[in-house]
C-alpha cells in the first residue's frame, strides 16, 4: 500500500486529492494544525474523514515537520499547506513568507534527512506570473509576482527546483491556475459570488460587495486539477507543469454565469466604483462595488498554456467555467436552503 502525506488536507485541494488517492488504494496521512475548532468539514462532506489519518503539523515548526516525516516515511508528499488567500497576504507578509516560502524548504530538508526516496509535489501558482510578460503563460514564462503571497510562492518554486537539481530529489511543481469547487473557501471571489447570489435568491436584501470585477482569471475545477497533480508524481522524472484551462473570464462574467444558474438576470448600471448590478426582475441592487476590496497591486489577467501537461501527462481539464459556476451556485443554494 502506497503511503501519501498531504499537507493542508483540510483545505479544498487536500480534501479532493485525499478522496482521489483513497479510491486508488493509498494509505493517506493528512496534516491538521491545532485550532480552537476541529476543522475537518471538507473531509466529512466527501465522506472520507475516517479514512484519512490526521497528523499534527505546523509549517512554521521544523521539529514537528521532521517528526511527521520520520514517523510516516511517505512514498509521496503533496505540499498544499499554505496561507492561500492573496488578499490577506499584504496584512501578514512576514508570516506568509515564512509559511509559504520557508515552509517548503523545511519539508524538503526533512525529506532529504528522513525520507529521501519520497516523491514531492509543491503547490506553485499562476500568481507567480503576476504582471504577465506574455500570454498565455507556460512553464518558461518569467515571473513577476504582485503580492507577498506570489513572492513567497516564487521562493517555494525555486527551492523545490534547487533541491531537485542539487540532490536528485523527485520534486515537482504544479503551476496551477485558479481552481474552484463547492468546497472553495468562502473568501475567494468565485465562492463569495455563488454564496452571495444564493443568499439573495433566498430573500436576503443586502447586496453582495465586490472589488475589481474587471479582473480576469483562467478558472478550472479543483477535482480535475488534483488528478493532474497526482499524474506529475507518477512520472519517471520530476518536472514542472502548468495546469490551466486556457480560457479566460472576468469576475463580471463569473457573476453572470452564477446568476444565470440561479435564474437571475443582472443588468449593470453606472461605472467604476459606482457600478451596480441590478436584478432585472425586482429592480433591486444586488451587487455593489466596495473600493476597500481593491488590492494594493492587482494581477489583471491570467491565461495558462497547459500543452506540456497535455502532451506529457495526458491531462485535460473536463469542467468548463460555466459548468463550474453552475455547480457552485446550485450547491450554495441547496446548502443555504437547508440551513434556513
Ligand atoms: P486552502 O483551501 O486555503 O487550504 C490550505 C491548507 O493549508 C489548509 O488545510 C490550511 O489549514 C493549511 N495551512 C495554512 N497555514 C498552515 C500552516 N501554517 N501550517 C500548516 N498548515 C497550514 O487552499 P487550496 O485552495 O486547497 O490550495 C492548496 C494549495 O495550492 C495552496 O498552497 C495554494 O497556495 C495553492 N494553490 C491554489 C490554487 C487554487 O486556485 N486553489 C492555485 C494555485 C496554487 P487550515 O484548514 O487550518 O486553515
Ligand atoms: O481573486 C478579484 C481579485 O481571491 C480573484 C488563490 O487560490 O488563485 C487564488 O488567488 C480575482 C482578483 O483569487 C473580489 O482582486 C474582485 O483579481 O478569488 P481570488 P486569486 O487572488 O486569483 C491563485 C492561483 C492562488 O494561487 C491563490 O492561492 O477577483 N476580486 N472582488 C475579488 N476577490 C476576492 N477574493 N473578493 C472580492 O470581493
């Protein structure tokens, strides 16, 4: 039985990957950090909470990382743990540098000492491209990160490459573009939109507030992405791969896809910070701009070229952005209706 260690198993990707690996006969160890609230909701939703062996873990604490790796001696390690919300990274740049950047080398060093044969995956990100130098972005596109989150992830990316080149470790990075699901954290824009619109559809009058709705992303489904991530570690040689859909939508488009799935028809009125989304059926303002949600430096548009993953791994995304928005909007509507 292969042993996989997933850091950040309580997060979106960790939960989907754990389910995927359990279905393939892996023994899955998942890391949990101490919290006042025992948070395994996503594992419960996927029905796998009993199948994952939870281990105490904190990316800032080398002794704890070493202990986990020495005890488990995993065959595969998927490093998903991170402070993953870009918006908060300006408020805690040092913590983010420590956890998202130095946390990676703490794991690599521990693997080198206690499980040198283990295959390692690092969760790199399209945020590293930031102010993009070319479109679409591929594995060779230079990085220009625009947030402390992106900067820390560049360190994590290069230190993973460095350990591969220095010590021959089977260490790979997935440069993943945005991927979402009904299990997405509620602060990320897609889930914020689907939850907000579902709430309004069920009768709540308070408008949904958003920041830069002209920002554009290449949005895919997390369930598709974890399969590509697993494929990377099944290759005879370690390497880095872009996972993306190659299609771009704006935040504004995503609002319309989600609204459409809930039978709502939105008309935009006004411009800039005064722009409003009006429900054509009721005439009510259901969307407003809040300038406080603008970021100090924005990533305007991202679009990934996943041809290397397609050719080498045989990976293709299956879910398109409209289907994704519909899946998330309906899930949030059902969830909130049950709670009402
Ligand atoms: P997520 O839902 O925010 O999950 C992050 C996980 O990391 C959670 O389990 C969290 O634990 C854990 N964590 C945070 N800080 C930690 C610390 N100091 N020590 C130990 N664990 C810690 O993120 P996700 O969307 O699944 O993303 C997974 C990874 O892929 C992240 O590294 C993210 O940066 C990267 N990524 C994501 C995307 C995307 O679109 N989803 C794209 C590219 C890259 P708690 O539950 O206790 O908070
Ligand atoms: O923002 C704009 C915001 O927070 C997307 C993480 O998984 O993907 C994610 O990072 C866009 C940005 O995701 C709101 O300004 C407008 O342009 O959903 P997000 P992100 O920053 O792209 C990358 C690949 C990762 O690696 C990260 O871990 O939407 N936007 N209005 C808003 N964003 C939020 N959150 N909230 C708003 O109200």
